[in-house]
């Protein structure tokens, strides 16, 4: 769980210095590089949740179960896990007895047809 506070370092993209990493307090005070400030008339047009690039190849994971709230109101609750596949139902498998019965019936049926055709006996 991570709570974004004035001391949190964020990345700004667009509207100033691209990919500038500064604490939110610098934007709030108007001292952020590039002169960008956050005040009561500011409009945040996007929030991106990601693990960042400062892990030097040591992070193996994902961002999941993200909740964005403001003023005590939950705005977004996103869980990125996929649903588990449905369990496969039981399938009837023919037993050796069923196969034997079917093969015997076919053999007897074929023998009966062969016996009825006297000219086909070579």
C-alpha cells in the first residue's frame, strides 16, 4: 500500500519539464523545475500506476489492485488479475468392456453380411 503525500516523488509528463521527478510539495509551493504549480484551479488529467524504472533489473512483479481516492471518496478500484478458468466437467470414457462389446457386434454383423452373399466368398 502506498499513499501519495506531499513528500512523494512523482513524475510529470507534459506541460513543463518532461519526465521531471520532484516531490508533490515542490509543485504545491510553485518551486518545481519548469515553474509548474498545483493549486485549487489545477486539473490532473491522468494518473498512471507503475513500478517505475529505478529497480536496475531487480524487480520482478506487477502493479495490481490499484485504488485511487481523493477527499475520502474512492474514485477507481482496479484489480488486474484475470479470472481463473472454469473447472472442466467429468467426461465419460469408454471402458474396455464397452469397446469389446462394440467390436464383437461389428464383427458379428460383418460376418452375417458376408454369409448372405455367396458370390462374394472368393
